[in-house]
C-alpha cells in the first residue's frame, strides 16, 4: 500500500533480508531505547554480582549501607529499566517495520525517549549518591530524595508517550490496510501496550503524591494505600513483560524453525485473557497484610479465577506446538520427540527460546502460583523464595527471551555483524542454566525461612540470634555458583552486543547473515486428523503434573505449621 | 506466521484435538485452584487473618507498655519477657530495629496477637516454622495463633526497614 503522505518515501529503507519497509526515523528511536536497555542491564548485572557475593556469606563483600543501595539499583535497573527500555524499542520497531508502515510522530517518540532517559539518570544518580536507600519498592514511610520519585515519574511519562505513539502507529496501519488483522507478534505487543497503560497509570497515581510528600507538600502517605497502589505498578509491569516475551516466543519460533501458531484464534484469545485478567494480580502482594478481606484476596490474586494462568498455559502449548508442527512437516515425524532432537540447537535464538519457555514455565510459573495462593503465601512471603520465583519468571523467562531475539536485532535493526558469533551458542546455556540453579536454590533457601533483602542472616548486633538449618550452606553454595554462571553468561552477551553495535563490521546484506532465518516448512500434503502435536502434548502433561504436585506439597507443608486465623 | 497477518479464514479454523484437550485440562486445573483456596478457608487451620484495627503509633505503644507491665516476668538482653495467660491478647511491637516483648506461650493454647509498627513497614517472620506476615504502622493486625509445637522461636524482620534491619530479631518461647 502506498504511503499516504507526499514525499514520505524518503523515510524508508527496504530490508534486504526480510523485505520489510523500515521507517528510518522509528529505527533510530528503537536503537536508542535498545542501547539504554543494554546499559541498564549491564548496571543490573554488575550489581547482581556484588549482591550474590554479599548474600553468600562466605564472601560478604559489601558493607551494610552499600548492600541495600546496590540492591535498590539492581532491582530498578533489572526489573524496570532494562526490560521497559527493551519493550519500548520493540513497540516502536514492531509497530512500524513489522507493519510496513510509518512512525506516526517521531517527535513524540523522541520526547518520550528523552524523558525516560532523564528519569533513568535521576533514579540511578539518587540511588548511587545514597539518597534513595529505599529498595525498589520504596515503601512509605521510608523516604527517598524527591528527585528519585521525580525520576520515576519522568520515566513513566516517557514510557507512556511511546506507548501512545505505538497506538497511533497502529491506527495509521489500520487506515492503510482496512480489513486486515495484525500479525500475531504485533498483536501480542498490543496486549503488552494495553497492560502498560494501566500499569503506568497506577505508577503515576502513587508516585505523584509520594513525590509531593517527599517535598513536604503532603503531610502523610498511608502505608497500606501506598503498598496497594504501588503494586498496581510493580506486578503489572512484570505482566507487560509476560505479554511481550510471549510475543517474542512466537516471533522466535517463526524465525528459528518457521513455526506458526497452529491456531491463531487460540493464541489471540490467550492474549485477550491477559488483558482482562492479569492486572489484578498485584493483590497477591497483600495476601498476608492487614486490612484487605479474604474475598478480595482470593478473587484478585487468582487473577480472576486463574484466567491469566490459563492463558499462559495456552501459550505453553501454542508455542512449542508451532515448532513441532513445522518440524514434522519437514519430515521429522519419528516418535514423540524426533522434531525436538532435530531442532536447530546450535542457533542461540532457538536454544534461548526453549530454555526461556522451560524456565519460565517450570520454575517461574509453578512457583508463582504457589506464592500467589492466599494460604501458601504465609510460608513464602518475603523469604528468598520470592526473588527465586521472579528470577525464574523475569530473568529466565523475559530476559533470556530478549537476549535471544537480540541475535536477530543486531543484523536486522542495527545493521551490524554479530561479534564473536562463535560463542553465541553457549550464551543461552550458560545464562539459562545459571539462572535456573540460582532460582531453584533461592526458592529452597526461602523454604528454610531465609529472608530476602537481608544483609546478615547471622543477625550480628541483634539482641538474640538464630541459626538456620545447616543444610542451607549447601544451597548457598549452589546459589553462588548459579549466580556466577548467569553473570558470566550475561556479561558475554553484553560484550557481544556492545562490540557489535559500536565497533562491529557493517551488515551489508543477506550474505553477511550469521544467524539463520528458517525457510517456511513445506505445506501439509493433506488435512490433518487427530493430534497435531503429540510431543508437545506429552510435555504439557508433564508440566501440569509437576504443577499439581508442587501445589499439593506446599499445602502439605503449610498444614504442618502453627494454626493461625 | 508471527510476522505476517494471519492467513485467510484463520478465525474459522478448527482447534486441533490435542490443543482442545489441553485447554480443557488447563481450565479445569485453574478453576480448581481457585476453589481450593475457598475450601481451605472452610476446612483448614492456616488462613491469614484480616481482622485489623486502626491505631496510631502512640496508642499502640501505650497498649504494649500496659501489656508488658501487666505480665512481665523478667528481661533478656534488655528486652522485657512476658507470660500472658492462654486465650489473652498479646501485643507485639515492631520498631527500628527491635521486637518487643519476648512472649512465653503455652503449647496448644490460642493467643490473639496484635502486631503493629511504630515507624516503617516490618516483616514478622516466625522461624523455624516459617510463617510470615506484614507489619504496618497505624494498622493493628490481629492474628490468632495456636502454637502446635514447643521450643524457642525467632521472629526475624523480613521487610527492609532501614540500615539496622539485620539486627532486628525477637523471640517467642513455647512451653509444653
């Protein structure tokens, strides 16, 4: 379809690999956001290294004030900045290049990006200068410097502007392509963007009064109101990630093996369930808090009767079955798993995709449900199990998916060859296995009662002392090993990205493509009857069995505790 | 194809048998988990309370002082030790960076704990039984405990409350 604006052709280049028409103005904005994401990730990873070596008390490297400072830094750079900057890049690039359409307003895109960067600078600066030792959650009445809250507000406003540009881009595409449906990848991004609007609005509702309170204009912030509304930002921001990384899974399934969702209606339905049901999840941060009633807790924390968990389980079938069906069409039809064995495991984006799905589902997903159930929350709340869960969900799931897709972004978005491509195939394994070990050992340490966010679990200087079960020493060692492996994997990836983007050889065309893009599989010979993806079906049955057993075990442990009502 | 608009007729395409079975199973598990929490409320003995009173740091401090004076039996490392009778109200005060008082309980008896903070948020983490609850200023959270095992228990603070967070540890003693 022709560009509607006179002279608009000069905004575009045509990608020599994909054939997409890429709006160069959007591309620049996407690039800057992607670079900010990687810078934030680097800060988060260095902080993670220091934190691992502090919590593992064999080393205990950071002094107490710096431990909480670095923890604040790590939380915000890892869970907020790295991921949201990456998503902003995806929204801008996804809503233009993938739709062959133009950027609605580069000016608003730049404004949003610059506001977000200023916010990022303020937050990182106030934390590092010791003016915001309040951790990521900054629970009132703990108080940080006003510039910290201002930074968060600016970042949120900047992000919101880019989300608005995303919607405007979709509208242009809609006008130019009446009657067409969005590609699934962009559809998923749209779900993420809708969730982002609700999330960022919650952030504004709580950070603006808190900012005024830190300036002394408002005299009081109710701690329960703060915690309730803050989690309207805190958890749903991770749900943006889920919607975004599931979209990336579909994208990677297509790029690596030519896999297409076997039923797009089902996949889209699951994204709609996310939009409807996922944002109430913030309630599960208040399960063992005063004031809110069990009815409120049970309804909300179940994501409205687990409709969002249901949605994730739909994707858990839809993505691997897309891979399986594509592989079977290529002739890998022997037994249940030949398709999997014959998959392109040497492609880092493929191994990263598989590890991301496994870690997200088996570690992040299952533990998340246990943490989020009203009663079992009693035995995990604020223990190390909680970060154990989101290491699985956000780091093993989202971060690994984003790292994997970056191997395509370097040639296609940044137009550079991937530096040290030979090591790429090890990176997802190093990072994924490291994170898996880290997450599982943290979850187990939490089950022994070890608190999260705690500098010294020998309680030096306290009136009493307590010694945790000595078995925990073993899991601390595992925690350290897992953490170091993951940090190493992340650093190699960061070096690859930085060297490629800033010092890399230019990508001149398809002949320079190092990472393969799969040919679509041959069309099926006849209409398929019976099971489309028996191997995937077996895998999801394994998953649901592990899921039910883990929930039952936790309720068993809970029933052995003191009685409480 | 994730990067191209879906093919013609995608909305009418039948859902494959295995995907259909999986969706049914996943839905049943999801709904079961939801009802499980309600069932546990009715039949089981570990459910988080939601009984809460509004209070102020001043009021809660005064209530705790009165409680300590009434039942004090000694002192340990500068922290008062109290032994309230079974079935009574127990006041546990959290502040940067200590728990007061040390409470002696009797196994198998019920106690109505009132827990609140004088300053910021704290976390009540009872070890080694590993039961965890939030402690707020201005909210008196009422939790009715029945200790089912005897011995010495630590109360670890597990919500970040400031630089001395790691020193914040209290104690509950349960006698046979």
